C-alpha cells in the first residue's frame, strides 16, 4: 500500500497556501499538533499558566515516553529543552578538556557546533581535528579509526548536515567510538522526524534534536538524549532548582536522570505539541516516512539535474530529504526571490554555516530545499517551472 499523500496534505493546513520546500528549516505543523498547541494556550488564558500545567501533567510527562519510544531508550535518558542548540550545548559544555585533548568532528560540521569547539579549544588548549571524507563525501570511518589514540576525548558529528543531502554513517561511527571507549555526541537535528534514530543501534552517548524541522513540531522545542552510563561523567554547565535539589545551606543534589540538563521554565504548549508531533509521525511509521521522503528527493534530484546549468550538490552514500543545487550564472538569492514571489518556500545555505565543507568544495552558497512526505510531484514540477524562468 502506497503512502497516503492526500491524507497527509489534508491534515496539513499550510498546503493550501504555500508550496513548502523548506522542511530543513521548519516543517509545516500538521493539524493535530497545531490544535494541541492552541488548546493549551487557550487553557493558560482561561485558568492560568501554572494551573494549566498541572491540568496537563499527563500530556507533558507523556513527551518523555513518546521520545523514548522514538529513540528506543529509557525516559530517564531524555531531557526536554528549549531547542536543539541548548540540547547540544548542554551536552558539549558538560564535558571537561585539558591541553592536548583532541575533539574529532566531520568536514560538514555545522557552524554553531564548530564555534563551540573553537571556544573550548581556546579556553582549554584542546585541539579540533576534522576527519576527512571518503569518496562519496561522507565521513570516512576508516580514517576515523586511524585517528584514534588516547588523547581523543570526544567524537562529535552532525548526522544530517545543513547543506548537502548527506546522511553521515552514524552507526558505523558509533562502533568506532564504543570500541575505543570515547564519548560520542550526535547532532541529529535534521534527521529527527525523517528517519529512524535508534540510540542502541547508533551507539551514541548523547544526541540533540529539534522539534521544528522534519518532526513538524512547534518552534522553541528540543530534546537531549544522554545515555545512563554517561550521566555521572558530565557536569551540567549550569543548574537551577529544577535540575538540582537544594539539600542544605552549602549542598545540593542533581536530578538522578537526564532532567539535570533541563531548567525550570518550560514552553508547556510546545512540549505538548512536540509529544503530539512524535506520536503523529510514529502513527505514519518512521520507515514509511523515510521511504517516501527519500523517493521524492531522489526523483527531484534527477529532474533538477536535467536542467541545463543546474548542478545538484548533494553528497554521500545515503541521502535524505534535503536537496541542494547551484545554477550557472544565477545567484541562489535570485532563485529564492523568484520562488517567494510564487509562494514557494526554500532557502539559501552559505559558507558561514558549513565553512570547512564548502571551502573544500569551492562553494560560497547553494540553494537549499527540503522535501517532506506531504509534498507532491505537482509542487516539485511547479518549482522546476519557476526555476527555469529565472535568468
């Protein structure tokens, strides 16, 4: 039985007003998620914020259960935070480094993460080293193995980079990390919602995700996964009265689980919306979503490649829903402007987001699209029609 695209579109209000090919930035919320967020905001207005939170305790706590099902982990290994940046930073800045310690990362690492590496390297004397790519453009796992020594204190990789369709070999990297006993941090911001993320199969110790992208949840939501065996090896960069209990005039006790990485104030409507989004995605089936997205993206790449002057810039043995390209003699901003005028959403990815990767490839910027399961061939054909009209 094929994917029910008609149902997906009927349950996505935004499909009536735009052609949304910016799912790598923020997906269109489906109707059940939108309703969940609005209903809670209405309740807060009616009875008060604290009171509304108590009234929806089951739904909020259910977020941890839904996330644990998606990640195949324990609820004690999940923290609910404001966004993927906070999730990643809480993990990374919880680690300690000293002069000469090595941080290994990928060529396509995202700017926010790389800036954090550089800051910590400047503070501590640690060094940041980029693992080379293999011939397909993904992280070279054999090269990673050859770089391992006693000074490597962290392997930190973006699963799906922002600018090239690539899916890095997360599970193969996990095998190397586990064999060497090295902590492994995975930025799964853009894979969450478009593919399976089984933490037992991947083998990472920490992973960060956002709700707003392929999971189709509300903005201002994120999750951090921390493996139980890693909890007591990390020192959260800050604590409050939620992440720790004040036990005496000069003592405190951290939460015994991943909630030690949270803080007290929460976007409760967003938490409920994210739970709804995870449940909604799992109702479709994550394997079915990945198959639909991959098929749509592969077909889109083929059609783009057939246009004279267009070069698809995607990499890797395995690719995802993000599709990037350049067109000879036409700036990506001009393409984006034309698309915007025709109610088509896309974006421009620049060298400042993935400097190592784009420098190696001789690129300054690319036009970025991101297809999702609710997109259809008619929308992609309209995109191509507009693209061919841009001079």
